């Protein structure tokens, strides 16, 4: 799952060979974590130092860690490439993974942030942190080969994907010594990631109204977390209340599976582990890289972080690569054997050259870049990337719901009509297709839109006569009629109507597929009023002869839907719209 995905994006490699232009040393680090800084953890890491680096010839450093379920070894290829190019690298296994002790706290600044901050101190020359053994009885030599900006202030950047992206925000939020960040495919608000509501959003992707629990991803992470516990020989002693996790995690998952949403207390726990809660403390230049094939941390999360950083004046750029948690990278995106041969690896290297080596003449690429899978190329994926000087891009184009199932645009009037369906009881799915959690190990999610009859409504355009290219987040404006939900919503979230809104590409043979398996759960706080749905961002070409389809259904195999079976009617009309950001 997440660890398998990390391999496709970070491209793990083996240990340093005798001919490598760097040395690799495995060390154990004694770190103190927790709100009071009084819990001792052992962190295992590999230190890569370029040949010739010394106190007389110091080099900048990069701190990196694994994705969820991985280890320090996952970063070997990237670490070797950076070390070969004049960077010292400390690649470590995050807390609870890959031989490192203590529990998984979901990149909590008080735990993972504090641990990483002490590794920064080691890179800055502090003693008493690094040891040759897990018992912390044999001190390792003090690190003296790192370039310093001041006493115990190393020139250091961070790098990593998914869980290894979240740690970067955690450490940068408490340690101003971090000089540059490159987080890949990570979250903005973990409560949105695991319980998304794509309506009633307040700031970024965050909302005060709970969404629909993301059951399959949560279950997958639980298994990986417990597996890591067994590998670290930590079961027992931390079998209860939640094996290898912070105490709140297991009860939160059980509650969400039962009710279909996270409690306010659990939302608060997840949000405090999210950059959405501490963006004002992120000051270092940040290169955000997010995956188009990603049903866990979708493109909207990167957009939320990008906009927040931009608004406060933090230097940031954003790349949408093809690879994410639900599918592999495209050829020519990542190549750590020759970083310049990969578009993403080349951009990462340029970012560090600029902000760690202090080379202002090095260009860091366009403000916004996005992979277009309809573009042919060989070698480096650069020709497949569209670029822009800002985000968002494209011009909005709006379709209106018309008649009994049409989408019309332009001057075509919307005809009257309506569709009705019934949402299933107990949050059951309306289709049985591929679970999105397996996208990273079984190939890209290519979900067919085949909801059970009577559980959905659709509206479709005529066959397109020219390519329709979409870059960004589709938006849907709806008013529904659900009289029973108008009453049951008075009970709170448990009685609120839950729907799943999605955009599909319909081939000439009638086969309809979701775009990268993406859909938008919505828990509607008040069904008597219109609401807006902000769907996950996409980069997609609807080819000539294909049709665009809007689908609203009552369930999904990947989420816990509403508890109550609810009749829903959606009428056509000029105010019922689908809007797409369209590029040439």
C-alpha cells in the first residue's frame, strides 16, 4: 500500500557500494519526544556523507524518512543520488517503523516533529544524540561535515513522500532551522483525508461538518501499523489500547466504522497533526508535489496548502505528477540514477541547489506544472507537463442539468425533468468494484461506474466533437429534495444525507469510468438549501466521440455512507450545474 507506493516514487535502491562517491553509516539516535519531551525513543538511520566532506569543506544536508509502513531503506536511491551531488543525507525510519522505536503518532509535531528536530541538531554538530548501538551506550562521533548557518544551525532541507511528506511540516512547524521542504503526495488536513466532506468547506479542504469515513484506506493503514509493530517486536507491550498507534487511533476507527464519520474529538486529534493547523509556522521555501492518481491525498489537499502558503508569502511552487497512492509514476518522471532524466527528480534537485547550496542562478521551474497523460513523449516526461505562471488555470465552462438526464451548455435551454433514487441503509455500497486502497499495488484504479439500478442519477452530454481538457477541481451546484432527511438531519450528522458525486468519462461503447477512481462524498448539513460540491482535482482529456457524465449516487465501496435509507429526487434546471476548469 503506502510503502509499496513509496517505492514507485522514491525508487529505493541498495546500500552504498565500495565505488560510491560517499560513505554510508548506520546509527541509532536517542531522541526525547512527547509534549514534555520526556519519552525516550530509539531512531535508526543511515548517514550518507560525500567523499571529501569535512569541517573544512562542509556540505548542506537533507533529512528524509519513509512513507507509511516503510523504512529508511526506501530512500536509498534518492539519498545516494543526493550524496553523489554534494549533499549529506540522513535517512531514518520514522517512529514505529523500520526498526525505530515508540509508536506511530501520525506525524504529530510533539512526537515526530521533536524527533526530527533532534536529528537536525545532530546534523548541526550536537553531541549526545547519535550512538553506534540501539542501547545508546556507545556514542558516535559528532557530525562536523555539515555546512552551518550559525551555531548548531545546519543548512538542511527535507524530502519524502506521503507520511514522509507530513513529517516535513511537523518539524518545520517547530524548528526554524529547516531551510527547504519538498513534500510529495501528502496531506493538508488528515481529517479530510480520512473523513472527507466535499461540501460546507470552511478553509481549504477543512469543514465543520463530518464527511464519510474512508473505510478501505483506514483498514489498510491499521494492518500496516500492526505489522510494523510485529516487525519491531513491540507486541506486547503496546497491544492496548491501540497496537503501535497513538491511543486515540483505534477507537476513532471503530467509531467511524460504526457511525460513518469521525467524532469532533477525533477530528481535532487528526487536525493537530496536519499542516492546515500550523501553516503560519511554515516559512521555508516549499516545493509541493502531488499525485493525480491518488484517492488518499487528492490534489485538493496540495491546492489548500499551496494557497495558504502563498497567501502568507512563503515561497512555494506546485507540481501535479501522475503517480500517487492509487497508481505509479509515469516513465520519465522520477530517475534517481540520473535525476536530470526525470522531470520530478530534476525539479527536486534544482530546488535543493537553489535553497541549500545557495545558487540563485539555478531555475526552479514554473509556478505550476501538471502531467497530461494524453501527450506522447519519450525519455524525460517534461514534454507531457503543462505549465502556468499561477494556479488555477483554465476557463470555467458550465453545463446545466436538463430533462431526464442531459447535460447542456451554451445557449441551449435546460428542460424540466427529475430523477429519483434511494440511498442504501447502513452505509452500504451501491457498486462492488476495485477497492481504491489496492491501487498502489495492483495498478491504477480504473473504477467502472456501475452503481446498482435505483441507487443513483446521471446526466450526460452528447458525444464530444472536439477534445475537452480539464485541469483542476470540478464544481457542482445542486438542490435536492429529500423530505425524510429534512427531518432526520435534526438529529445531527447521523441523520444527515450522504451522497457521492463524481464525473465520469463515457467511451463510445457506453463504458463509463471514473477519472483516476476519484469521487466526492458529501454529508449535506441542510437538504432544504442548495449546496456546492468541490470535487477532487483532475487532469483529464475527454476525447472526441466520448461523453461527459455527472453521477450522483447513494453509496460507495470505499466509504461508509449514510445510516438511513433515504429517497432523493434531483430536478433539472438552470440552477443545477456542473462547472469544469477547461484548458486549450
